[in-house]
C-alpha cells in the first residue's frame, strides 16, 4: 500500500517504529543485545555533555523528517540554534545510527547519506560487528574510524570526544539479563 508523507505522518507512532522511504512504509530494524547497551551508553554520554555544557539537546528514538523521508534515529543531537522553546526544529546537527547485526550496513549508510544531504551536519554509522564508526559530513568523503581512533567534532560538539575503543567496550561487558 502506497501513501503520501503527510498521510504517514498523520498516523500514530508504533512500536517497533515505522519509517517512510520513497512512498514505502518500512519497519525500523530493531537493535538487540549489546547494541542496545551501546546506544544507551552513547546517548547518556552525549546527553551528559549537552546538559553540562548547555550545548543543546540529545534524544534517542526521535522522528526526523528530511526531504520526502521520515526516519526514527537511534540518537540525534540538536544544537541550541536548532531548538525553539526547547523543541527541536528541522534537521539534527548530528544523526547516529547503530547498524543491527542482521542488517547490511549499506542500507543504514543510505539513510545517513540522505540525512546529510538534507541538513544534518554530521552523521555516525556505528557498526558493532566491524567495531567501526563511519563519519559523514556534507561535501566530504566518508571517513572510517577504528579502534585506537578518537571521535570528535569540535565545530558541532565543542569539547566532546570519545575513543572508538571506549565506545565498543560495552560489547565485551557482561550485563545482567
């Protein structure tokens, strides 16, 4: 069944979340296991940084409509300039997607490339299987970060940095079930 973006956006939110891509409604592939912890840890780090530095807002699982597509991003950061009365307006400054283990990273990459082409200033594709982070910026070739590298973006996240090793450390931790 085909529908317009306006019809899609008029529908109530669902769990699992649905996304709208070129007229098609697609279920967002769920994260499982340690990837859920990875998302929670990273969102907490970014949230703490944003609150402590008064540098905007971080949200997990927020719907962003960019161009003729509507996605639910794993993590999004909005600078103070993109907040109106505390509410996000337009594209986030940073979009983060964690690739589920049963999904081709190229599918997630297409989503982030669309985001960057429609106002997102920085995007990170986190691949827990490869333990890599691919960084996307408008007008730039993607840059792959691996263990030993540092993630930072002072122009967007002033003073925030994270080592790739620390990001993926949660994958090796034992968690209560």
